[in-house]
């Protein structure tokens, strides 16, 4: 994946802040408890376990904004 070269080396907190999400907003978006987001907040994205990482990556990449109808 050439386009996301430094993407996985950033912390979840840094990526979350860049998108403008609070812990509660991100947890609601993923339908998780906020404590689960707080546990991985200081980890790099590549260090997060796979089920959660696969749910976080599209949000941080902005894939959800590609589907806006206008």
C-alpha cells in the first residue's frame, strides 16, 4: 500500500484528532464502548489488534466521506 505509507505509524489518538473526533464520537461511530477506544488511544495503528484495526482504518482514511450523495 503505497498511499498509506506513514498512516499506520501514527497513534490512534493523533489520527482521531486529525479527523476531529472525540473518543465518544468515534466509539459511537464504531458502535463500541468508549473505554475500548481509550485502551488503544496511545498505541500505533499497526499495533492495534486486527478486528478493531480493520474497523478504524476506513474512518481514518476518509472512506466514509466518499459515499456522500452530493
